């Protein structure tokens, strides 16, 4: 992706994250809607994989492994880039949630701020780092698997009552924004990179992620509209899960596109 497109991608992700916070956290209607999502979820303190695999040690090991891959494939500069970008973004996510952003008490439910989701941020930046670390020949296959993984995690975070929809959307926007900034200001070339832009499979995967992501997102929005009309919290939860599945596919597509 060119520097100009990377800049606009970063700006778009920043605006998306800001709107997610404003609508989901800062508005009365958003807080009520997301409270309905939490009410319909089944809280689980011991979730299965992949969500249950996240810990400080597992994240550190995964980041170290990705950095090693980037070092072997592209060299020290790319390895440092992916590790620093991922690490800084994870820290920024925690600072935003714990210190920098506030959740106003707009109705009788006084709840702590959970925007953006730290767990979702971890998965997004690790996927972005891995796509930057791998040779181009493997990125399309990994992007397809990553879209499935991110969709499962977003579904789990809502279904198990760990986060609100705006938290997940904000975390994905934060991760995409971080790698878009890295693509905007970073180097263009890479060692041992093979150009397979004309590969038919890669093109089909990329196009498929966009089409499928948009289609699923539209279905989710329709479900949310029905939920609002019928005041069904169960349908509200399902609509949020489906919509964020589509967003997850689109986020992975952007992360793959940003990888130099």
C-alpha cells in the first residue's frame, strides 16, 4: 500500500474508533443498547480457546515468535517494527481503557470503562504483526485463517459477556490504525519478499474477505434493526455478533493490505 493510502487508512481507522467511543460509550442510547447486549450474554469466567489462551506470558511468547519470523524472513528492521508496533499498541489500549478514557454514567447502570477491549487488541496486533512478518507467498492463506480467528474471538467476547460491541470495534480500529501509521512512515521494501500480487488464489482470498465481510456486516445491521424494532435483547446480541464478524474479516483484509 502506498504512503498516501496508508495515511487515509490510519485516519479512517481513527475516525471509526472515535465514533465507536462516542456512540457506544458517550451516548445514552448507545449505553442502553450495549447494556442490553450484556444482559443477553451468558457470562463465562473460564472461556475456551482462543480467548482462554490469552495471558501475559502467552502474549509475550507469541510476540517473540513473530519477531523471530520477521527477523529470518525480512531482517532486523522489520522484526523491530512489528514488535514495537504491537507492543506499543497493546500498552496504549490499556492506557486508554484504564486512564485516558472515561465512561460517563448516563443512566442508572454505573459501570467501569471497558473501551477498547484489551483482548481484542492483542489478537488484532498479533495478526497484523504476523502478516508483516511472513513472506508474501503465505499471507493470503494466513489472512483467511486470521479472519476466522478474529471472528471467533469477537463472537466469544460478546457471547461470554466480556465486552460491549463498541469495545471490540474500537480495539480493531486501534490495531488497524497502528499498522497503518507504521506503513505510512515506515520503509517500503523488504528482504526476501516475493511479489505474488498476480496470484489468482491471493486475489480470490482478498476479494472474498471484502465481499464476505461486507455481506455479513449488512446482515448484522439488519438483525440489529429488527432487534431495535422488537426490543429483543437476544436478537440485539446476535446482531452485534454477526456484524462484528463482518468487521473482523474487513479488518484482517486491511492488515494484509498494509503489510509491505
